[in-house]
């Protein structure tokens, strides 16, 4: 059984794809009216723990690229936290990190261009800007949800914990596919 | 002919552990490491020896904690690594002061592990990768096994010994020489471990016909073998090995404990967690979610120090299902070996002659301590079945005909841990066993080459 793949099927008629990255709807986005709120960021968080153990990952759907991006992003988020970081500090840190880290796939200094098979020579400036905006929103949503999960008492899922759960922190040194963003 | 009424002695010498006992019993009388401690020093001055000895007594009591994990995998009913007083008694008793008796000065099993902590003894494992490497040590190991542990007279008993698949016949001859000439045993039978593991599976209610056809998955501490057996004969060309076994699982757990910053991440703790808490999950993503929703899935393990003055609480989490998962997804812990066990089982069976394949799929038998995880057999059966069904579907599409299907069945049973020994015990208690043994008289008549062949047990009774 290989690593887990994204279950979001990208239909190019409804979802815009820029630089091979699909701009899948985020549930918190008010403009999207969808029945259930399970979106790609939830999936990233659900698959993160299982997939970080894998060193190989084959991209099947184009949503797998967003999944990969998300998992690697969580990796770098966790490495910013320590076993004693308080929740407020974590929220601040991760929000700033989400705003700051802004290398867009397709730009020359994005490390995964080869793996994502991105050909950005025909991408317009406007599209680049749109992708940048989308990924920033994606990162902020992801970071918020991550903090909620990391600061949950592992013995009782309804309680909040003071320090990050060690059952999340144990993954901070792991590297999905030995790569980082 | 007194040996005819005595139960046969069953000895299974594995790379890691040796199992000793009498045929007809449910479990071996002794299980201890296949280790021997022999004296290192040639005769030295007596003054240095006394210093050495007092030092070694000290070091034993100190390092008991650190070495204890070595002996902890012994599942013997009679434990030899219990107390420090015992160990000092061993060491003060040594014979090296008496000239000319150096070759009698050795210990085996758990006593060897203790003795090796002193400067005077060096520890060695006479069996490597299932095969005997050091015959002199092995002979002494057997000698102690028979006289000190089992306390029997070899001339009154038949012996059933085990060998790994593909053992060269020269090794069998060597064994015969030792057993008939040094020990003067009444009769000898050497059986292949995989065949005995198949026989052990007869104790499972799932098994209806007692056939000696099946695929044996033997996973111990060092390596995992997949061995196809057809009608009692091992198909040597199709045997496959997986470099993942008990030790790797323990190391993987230790790594997780370290990553999480647990208070105690020793190998001993990791081993205890492996034996006590681990199980196989059907799907790891679902299992992760279960843990995140329900905190009761997390367990706690208590580490106490030697004199029970301090306790440490270790939280046990995802490693409960992640650790055995490395059999099914080797990628998560190793970077050079990537084939999952179910795929390997399928490949092994497909490289066997076509007329036995159905029987091999039908009877996949587990053996060895690392197959003891809960639901290991179920997961293996499901995964092999998926692979086989996919292939059948594909070939049905191509040929346009309907296949009769293949029944994949994995047999797990309660005797899995010492399956090889138990199978030996089962076969050696039958009335016919003694007629299959080569006797001392045969040996004297024909020489060691008689042990190159043994008649198979007639199982179609």
C-alpha cells in the first residue's frame, strides 16, 4: 500500500488550475456554498501523519500537488514550534509565517518545480498573482486548523492543551519525501 | 532398547533463541539465547585473577540493568536471569584456576550473557543466519543443553533437531558425528524448520486436512523468510527473505519514542511496548483519526528502575499500530527495501511450480515471535487476496473466460511463537517417529552419510 492520495477530483471546467496547481475551494471562503465543510486543508491534516513516513509519492491527481504542498508546509510549521510554545505564541508565529513565506510554484526559486512538472513560461502575471493570493489563503486556513489540532489534549479531544501535543510534535523532524519547502 | 519408551528430545537451535524440551509437551521446557561464554585468557597469574574477579562481581551488579534487555526476550518458564546473587554465584564458581580444565569452563544461554560481563569470558553466538558457524562451540552448547538443562542421558533418547532450509548436507553429517560419537545418542532425526512450522499449524481449528503443503512465513528477530513447502519438500529456488524483523520493529519504536521526547527511550522499553501494545491496523489513516478523536486509545507504560524506587510514565501512542505496519509498508522505516510482505508472498508463490500454487495460497502459515501481533494474519490475508483477485480479474478480461478463483487463507494459531519447536514435539510424539530416526547402529554400519536423507513423515494417515 503506497502513500495516500488526495480524494478531491479536479474538474478543470469548474476549478481553475494555475501552474499545474488547482485552486480548490476552501470551506472558510464565504463565496463558496458547499454542503459539507470538508475541504482540501482538512484532508491535508488528516493525511499528514500517515504520509510523512513515506519517501516516495506519485502524483496522480493534480490535487495531489496541493496535498504535497500542504504536508510540506505543516512540516515547516511544526519545526517552528517547540515543546513549550504557548498557544497564543503559536498562532502569531504561524500567522506571520503564512504571510511571509511566499514563494509561488513556478517561480525559479520554488524547490518543487520539477516534481510538480510546472511549466510557467506561458503563465500571465495576473495568474501568478491569483495563485499567490490563493496559496496565502490556503496557508492561513491550514495554519489555523493546525493550531486547533496541535493544542488539543490528546487524552480528551474536547479539552484544550497548554503546550503542543507531543503526538504532533513527534513529526516535526520527519520529512515527507526528504524534501522541504 | 530402553529408549523406545522415553519421549524424544526436541531441540530447535535458532539464530537468536534455543528451544529445548521433550516431545509430547505443549511448550518447550527451556527457551534461552543461543549464546555461549568461553574463557578468553590463557592461564594468568593468580594475583591478577582475584582482582579481576572482584571487579567482575562489582560490574555485574552495576550493569544488570543495562544488559537486562538482552535476556528479556526469553519467554522461558524458568528464568535464569533473575537475581544478582545468582550471577555472582556463577562467577565465583569458575574453574579457570584449575589447570587443564579450561575447556569445561563455559556457560550457555542467559548464564552466558551474565558471565560475559566479566573480563574473563567472551560471548559468542555459534549460529549465524540459522546455520552453525562454530562447531566446537555448538558441541559444547549441546553438551550443556543435554546434561545441565534437560538432565537426560542421550543414549536413552531419540533426538529431533531442526535445520534451516537449504542447509548443506555436510552440516547434517557434522551434526550426526557430534550426536552419535560424542553423545552416543539412541536415534537422530533432523527436520527442516519450515516443515515443522507447517505441522504446528495443525493445531489450528482452521486446518482441516493435515497436509505438508503451504507457505511458511517465519519471522524472528533478525530476518523474515517466506518459504514454500510442497508435500514436505522445501522449494529452495523460490525462498525469499525480508530484511525486516523483530529488531527493526523495536528500533522503529525507539526512534518514535525519541522523536516524541519520552522520559525513557531505551531499547528495553521499546521492546516491552512492542510485546505488550502493538497490533496491526487495517488502514493507518483511519487509525490515526481514531486516536485523535478518542484519547482512550493511547496507553501508558510504566518503567520502574531496578530497586523500584522511581517510576517513569511513558505514553504509548501511534507506534502501537505503526510499528507492525513496517511489514506492510517497509517504506516508512527503511529506504533500501521497499517491497511489502504481501507482495513478496505473492511473488514467492508465483515462482513455484504451477501445480502446487493453489495449495500454497490456501495454506499460508505464520511462525515466529514477530508474527504474534494481533490481526497480523487477517491483514496479510486481505492484502494477498487483493493482489491475487486483481490479477485474476485482469486475466479474465484478457482471456474472456471465467476463473474458478483462488482461495487465499492465512493460518494463525496459538503456538505461533514456538511453532517450529511445537511442530517437532507433535511429530516426535507419534509412534512412527522412532522408526524414521537413524539409530546408532545404522550410523556405525554406514557412517555419517546416512543422515543426508531422512524419510518424510507419513502424514496421510
